C-alpha cells in the first residue's frame, strides 16, 4: 500500500511541480498572461468546485506519501535510525497529518 502511494506521488510530483514552477516562477512574474487569468475571484471560484477540490487533494496528498516513503528508506538504509516502527510512525504519520490538514483547508474554501 505504501509503495503504491509512493509511486503515485512520484508521478504527481514529476508532472505537476514543473508546471507550477513554470506558472509561479515565470508566467506570473513576467506578466506573460493577462492579470485576470489568475485573479482572486477566478481562482476562488475554481477551487470552490468540489471536483477541483478532489483534484487538488490528490495533487497535494500523494507527494506527501512519496516524500514519506523516500524519507523512511533513506533514514533506514543510512543507519541514522534503527527503530523501524517509530520511524514509520513519524514518516507516514506526517504524510497522513499533511493530508488531513489539506482536507481541512480545502474544505474551508
């Protein structure tokens, strides 16, 4: 189960993070599109849609599990920490906590 979440999170990160870097790092600062495209009202209306909330939750939550899996095995294989249950609790528990926070924040929009 953790490996499937790791794999899906890696795909989400590989596909969407470069797009977000392009939009946030280049398109918006250099005014390559009209300001109305990324206006608050337009973005709020888009995020208020329940279908978009589910999409955003998937895009946000799956990379959390990707990181948790990488973190767990990196710490385990380097020998920094030997207690597997505690390490799993904190790494995957952090991903679950991040997902719960994302659900809460998306619910409030």
